[in-house]
C-alpha cells in the first residue's frame, strides 16, 4: 500500500503511532474525538493520550485501504502487541474536515 491510498491525516496518524508520538497523534483529533480500542472508548484528546501512553511500542504496516461510506478503513499488520508476532488489525477512521473525529482499532480474527 502506498501513502496515496489514504487521506494524508490518516497517514500522519499511523506514522505518529509508529513513532510513539502521542502528542502528535492527539493533535490530529477533534477536541471531542474518540478512539475505540477493543470496544473500549476513549473520549477527548487527554483520554486518547492516556490510552496511547499505555500501549506498547508498535510498528504498523498498512496492507490495504478503502472507503466504506464515510469511513476510511486501513487493514494492517501490527507488530509489538503480541509475543507471537504481528497481528492483523483494522483501523477505521471517520474524518471531520482536516481532523479525525474517530478511530476504532480491532484485531482481525
């Protein structure tokens, strides 16, 4: 997948996560933005920062990207979350103009 397959703000979010830059990641969200990780929502930039500071360092390798209505979906291999090696994850984004309104992260089984 090339970076042109996704909106630039999504590429920036994935790069921020790869770089461990939670301040950079949080700045991409609307003030009332939400991250839902494994069905647990984290509302607002401060909760998003707290969530991100608790996850281990990861390397996200996007595989496919597509649009589904208003959602931008990125399927990726994520390394660093499991001792068994990379896991397939789905990142689903909803954008609000030039910011991220929501991001959900789920393991693909």
